[in-house]
C-alpha cells in the first residue's frame, strides 16, 4: 500500500522549491552551496549519515538479553550482565544497550533515539566489498549503480547541499551536483596572491574554478587548514570529524546533509576484550555522537542522525573469540527531531531453529525502509522519487513511518 | 609536419602518454613524438634500480603473517595475564607504514628518473586494473611486489600472461579471499576434521565468490560483459584450491618458488560450465582454460579498450578510438605492445583536447619530473597523498581509483591541490634565482602547452616560490 506524503512535508517541499527559484541564484556564488531554505526554522532539516564499516555486531551493541536463548546463543561473548558494573542498560523487556554507548543511552532516555533491530540490506551474502557498495549505492545488486542513494535523494532537492567528511566524495553522495567533501589538511592554506592568481588562471577552466570556490567555501565555514589543523580536528578522529560536520551543518550558508564514516567493526577475534578493536570502535562511535550532539547546538532539534553498517555478524562466537560476517544487525536513528525512546523490531528470536542459515540473526526488516522513512518524513523526498530514482527496485519496500517527530 | 605543430605534439606526448616532462625531455623527443612513444614499447627494460632493492613477494607475504603470529601470541599472553589486548592497529602502522613509505619513495624515484615514461605510465595503468590494496591488512605489504612481479614483466607482453600472473599471485589470492574459497563437495568440506596447516586467517568455510566475480567484472569482461550469477558461482568453483603453500612459511623454508599452488583437497571436483562452455580439466588447468577463453571474449577487448582510452585520452573517449583498440586487442589476442602502439598512433589520441585532470598521484609525479632537484620523500608523499585522497596502492575497493574528473575536482580536492602547489613551490624555490628562472623551467617542461596568460602570471610573481606555485596550480599543469 502506498502511503500519502504527510501534509507538513508537502508544504515544506513547496516552500523550499519556491525559495530555490527566487533566492537561490543570488546567494549561489557566495558560499559555493546553493542557498535554499535558510530560515533556520524547524522546516530546515539537517541529516547526518554515519557509516560503520566492517559490520557492527548488532547483538553486541544492542543485546537481546530478554530472549530465552540469549545466554546459550552468545556463550563466550557475554560481558557483565544488566545491573552489573559495566553491564548494559535495559531498554525494554527484550533489549539492552551496551555500556560503552553511554550517549546513546542518554538520548534513548530523552526519547531522541530509536533502535531498529534485526535489520539488513537486501543482500544475503557476506562480502564487505559488495555489502558496503550496497550500503552506499542503495541498489539491490553490488556495483550495479554508479552513484549513491543520498546523492540521488539530494538531487531531487538540490537546495540541501551535502558534505562528506572525507578527502573524496563518498559513493553514497555521488549523483548530487551540490555535494562536496572536506577533510583536515596539514598543508598550509594557500595565500592571497596564489588564490587570486589561480582564480585568474581558472577563468579558462570552469571545473577548477568551481572546485576552488567550493573548497574556499568549505574552508571559510570550518577551518583554514595548516600545520595545526589535523590536531584541531582531533587528528581526523571520528569525534574530530563529527565536530567538523556540526560546524558545517550549523552554519547559515552550510550544507544540510553530512556523511561520516567509522571503521573497525570487523570483530573476527577477541571481540569482548577491553581495549580490543570492537571496544575502541564502540567508544569512538559514542564519543563522536556525543560531540555531534554537543556541537550542533541550536540545530540539534532539527537533526536526524542515521547510523548504519553493511551487515551484522554471526550470533555465536567463532573459534577465535569473535564473530564472523553475518546478516541482520542493528541500526540507530537519533537526534533532536527523532520520535525516539523505543526499539523498532519484529524480533526473529535466537533459538536454534530461528537463525538465518543456522548462524545469523534473521533479517525481518529492510534497512532501506529506515532510510526511506527518514528521507520522506524529515527531508520531504517524495515517495515517487524514493521508489524511483533514489532506490531503484524498492517498489515492495515501504518507508518506515513515525521515526521523526511530526 | 609544421615546427609549431610538432612542438605541440611533443608537449602533448609528454603529458598525455608520459608522466609530464623532465627538463630537456621535449628536445630529446625530436621530430617524431609517436616514434618516441612506440620505441618505449619494444626496448628491453631492466628493473629500475630503486625497485631492485625492495623485498621479494615472499618476504612481503611473510612480513605480514609473521607479524600476525606475533600479534596472536601477544594477545594470548595478555589474556592469560588478564591485561588489555595489545594495540594491533597501532602495531600494524608502526611496522608497515615505514615499509610502505620506502616502496612509495622508490616508485616516485623511478617515475621521476625514467626515460621511458610512457612505459611507466602503462605500469601504473595496469596496476590500477589488477588492483590489490594495502587497505586490507592481509595484503598490507604486498602491492609493491605485486606491481613488480605481476605487472612490470608483462606490460608490453600478453594480457593473458598478466591475468594469469595476477590470478596466481598471493596478493590477489588473499585480497579477494580465494584462500577461503572451499568447494562445497571438496574433500575438506565433506570431512571438516581433515585439518591442514592454515594461514593465521579465517579458515575456509565454503564457496567464496570474490575472486571469480572480480576477475569477470573488473579484470576481463566488465560488469556489462554478459555473465550471470551462475557463471560467477561456477567460476568460483573452478578457482577453489588456488591457494597459498603454507608449509614453507611455518618452517622458515620459503625458497622463492611460486607461493600459490593447487590444493586438491579444497577443490570442487568435476566439470563446470562457465559462459556456456563446459570445462572438464583437472587441477589448475581448468581455471587456466577459463582465463584463456576470457581473454578472447569480445567483451574483454571492449572493456580494456574503453579503460585505456578513458585513462589516457578523455573521460568520454571517441567511440572510433575504442573500436580500434578493441579490434587490435581481439586480433592480437591481447598483445599489449600492439594495443599500446595502436593507442599512440591513433589520430583521435592526438586531436582530443588535453582535458584529463591529473589525479593526485599523477600530479605529484609530474611535479617530481618538472622539478627533479626535489628528491621524493616517502613520508611526505604518504601524508600528502592520503590527505588528497589517493594513497597509491591503498584503494578502498578492488575497482581501484576512479578515472573521471568528477571524482577528483570536488571542493576539498581543488583546495588541497592549491595548498600543495604552494608548499611544493616553496620547497623547490631555493633552486631558482627568480621568477624569470621559473618561466624558463615552465617553457622547458610545458612547451607549447604553456598558456600565454600563465606565462605572464609566472613572470609577474613576487618571487620564485610564488612563481612555482602558479606553475603547479595552472590548468595546464593540473591537466594532461
């Protein structure tokens, strides 16, 4: 069944389209980003996508402690219990949240975090390459689409603008003419003479001229680069890049969409160890979300952050104290604009007969439905576009409703 | 040919097909730029000296596995004592980054010095076609020896030999998971308790399609080459058992022989059908027969021709150029000297405007040749190219680095190109008296490609540093 586009979103879309038509041209050249709805009202949404690379173990981040098979299914992987020191915090009768995700816990308590569990891409194999490609391309077959779902979604509303906190544009943002990238630079910023000289030479090279204009805009908003820049932005650490993303999103002339990535979730061995790979990755993720919350300031209320990974992991421990590539896992939707404080899930269970191929958490929801719900209800992307150019082959996937405060 | 036209073609040859000119290079090209290029395809070429000193494939492979075994021991020791696990990622960087920087510096030194820059460009092109990447820890040390042992010997030889060498190199076997590719009806799948010595990575559990898929999609036919999922699965079964000989590693007896050999117990027995043909051979002959036929498939000729024309000539190359290269590839069954010669003798390759944006690595190599007084510095190249988003041999996917302008002309990218031009100009300025000396160098290395406006701007710059920055930032230096 097709859902109606909510009235609010339709109104926002219309207003934005009008503004783009009228005010867009004049402001375009100043910032490098086309100006759109710059009113700073609740109708001026911000979206952050956080890509977790390596395959987050959803059952480590959001353990299903209430499942009757929990202890047996996770033998060897369980840390301290609920209520113990360093143990997970109860979310509801079934789920808890890992203690290392402290800022997630606080957001959940403030009803600004929704966990979506037993979710996966439309992909049932276990290759990082293929799954990460689908995570960004939004397609149904690896490497079949040359751009990303978020780039295509923004292209339906170019007024939003987007920035990837990476040296090159991430696949997920490709397809948008207004998307650009930014990452810390230890290079000394170009001086005035060189800038003016290059601008003059680039009059016969529009692509370089446009790139320089965008690059300058990015540097004006966030940082000028230089020997100390890497340090200023946390040495390109995840929290450092999160604060840079916040600087972009909260700037009046900045982009409205940001993409961050964090690696280190491929926990094949010793994943329960303190200071192991997964431990550090979870702490870094938590610190980054806390930084984003703190530095977004006044626009936090207009912000939705989606945290997603390419696949979950095996339910049981493998031979080396870790978990191998699996299927379903957990995703997070958080931010001041989120109607949170719940776990959205059609729980498949952890019993021996309930697992996918006898080893993985069984997927009961398509991850694309989460993105579609956020794009439709927060960014006012039409369902026609969602089922069309944004997510080709998604006719059977309904956007997940109710993620955003209405 | 008119003298002006000849000079223009010499400038084009150094930029489009070479690595950018060294001082004096334009003069050595002489009257016939095409002959200068084709002569680089036939001459015997020794392994450049800086590469002779780099470790062998066996040393590179052992470096990682030895490190991994040490990590395992350290982790077990820590666990016994109840201590936190050691910082594996930190240790990986500490051990392998200096190693990488030595290889990177050698690669740039070769690029700066070579008098066969077209040949060297072809090496880089084919390294970007048969991609293995240090981004996967398991292949962190292997790309330099892969390029030297797989790509260099065949760069003007047969495509089939390069494809075979690539598919049998431990770097490719590990990078695309064929070490974990186990035939579902193989002896070991039917009898899991039959243990073999394994590398210290995940033991194989079942069919792994990675290598088969990428050979079809990225190395031969291309994604639209007309194969199906069933072909991928069958080909993956064909490739089961192409694995690394583990025993010499663990006995410290590695003797330099081929590291990849046939593991009968992991191989899926029986004939397989790939692209409508049944392959009933035994052992590695089965896979070699598939590779032999893939080289002769028309889709492979077209895929390779398109990539070559796109890389050297234009993001959207003339269809007639692609057609001609594909025809030569098919008629010669993948003779890469013939295909490369066809590229540089095609009219379309000389009439197209020089609009390709140099990727960061190409840009820094061109600077290394234009300003050879500045010796390459591995650590600095590592930092700069990482920040610019093209750390060589460190691509984030087996598709390698993209080869169209839109991927490299974003805001961050152009700003950093300018910042780099300023820094590099500053470093090189001590070798120039004044802006006038920089004009002379720009004339020398850009020749007819130097635009009058750029020439005036360089001449008017406040000093040699500013003049060099403008030269490096100019559209004619950024493009080729």
